[in-house]
C-alpha cells in the first residue's frame, strides 16, 4: 500500500495568520506553488488554515481589496480536509474526490503539517490511471464554467 508520505510534497511553504496577503502571493510566485499552509507558529507548524492562489484572486483581488494591508487569516480556509501522513493514498484520493479539492494538506498525529498532496503529485508520482481518472473527473465536475456578467446599458 502506497502511503501519503510517499507521494506528498514534503517541502511545504508555511506562514502565520498575520502574514500580509501580498507577501503570501509573492511566496507563491517565487516558489511556483498554488497554496500556502497557514500555521499557528512556524516552530510548531500546527496547521490552522490554507490559502490558495484562487482564494487570493476571488476573495481579494476580484473584490477590489488591498492585499498589502490585509492579513491572510481574514481569507484563509479554516475548515480543512486533511489526511494523516501514514494513511493510504486511496484514502487521500477518496477525500479529494468526495470534497472536490485539488490540494490536500497532510498532517501528523499532532496536527502538524508535514506535506501536501496536489493533483500534480498524483499524476507524477502515482501510476494508477484508474484511480487518478476518477479524481480528475470529480474535479472537472466541481468547477462549473464562469459566465462573464455584462453590465446592463444605462
């Protein structure tokens, strides 16, 4: 049985809740990642939230808010779906499909973030096409196309 620990990305980028959103966005650009784990304290890495590039675009930029003046805690996802590092990958795939998520934080028994599994990790590290196909079909179903709204003429 393949475990989450075997396929997860172990070098998780973490920030604390008070980190300004623009700093998190710069970290995402520099590290070429789509999410940052938000931890209670950088010395303990106890996971308290997650913010994605999509969160930043939809919750901050699209709303006209200033990312330089706002802490990430105001926009991070707090109700997280996680998986323990020793759990089987099948469990992680089931969680990702059921909750239609693209990134799954991996924690240890004390709630410390130890890794993250992204859909790209599954494709590149897990060679079980029947399992990955189901996951990607679920992901495609979860994102309905966004229809642009045109302002009515005045």
